[in-house]
């Protein structure tokens, strides 16, 4: 009974795998080696883009009021659902 239970979960004795050569292991991992030589060049870093700044008559007080309105509208939306 116990042997049947062990065989069910695959914990029985396993045969040792035969050792493989280094060339075979490399071929299994990376495929067959070719004679091609590739040259990889790094692309130059792109120029950093300027962040557009908003210019205008937006004062600190107007910004604060707009933020309060936005917060109030979020509160109304969450209580409505």
C-alpha cells in the first residue's frame, strides 16, 4: 500500500541521468554555433525634451481654488455611487 502511494506522487527511485559533454550542454542551451560575427553599436542618447511650462495668469490663489473645486467634485462623485 505504501509503495503504491509513493509511486502515485512520483517519489520512487529514479535512474541517474547520464552525464553529458560540455558541447552537448551548450548546444542544448544556446543552439548550434554559427560562424557569423555580429557587431552591435550603441545608439546615441536622444536629446532630452524640454518640459512645457504653462505660462499665463494662473496665480497661487487661483490654483488653490481650482484644486478645491476638483476635490469637492471628487467627494460628490464618491458619495453619489
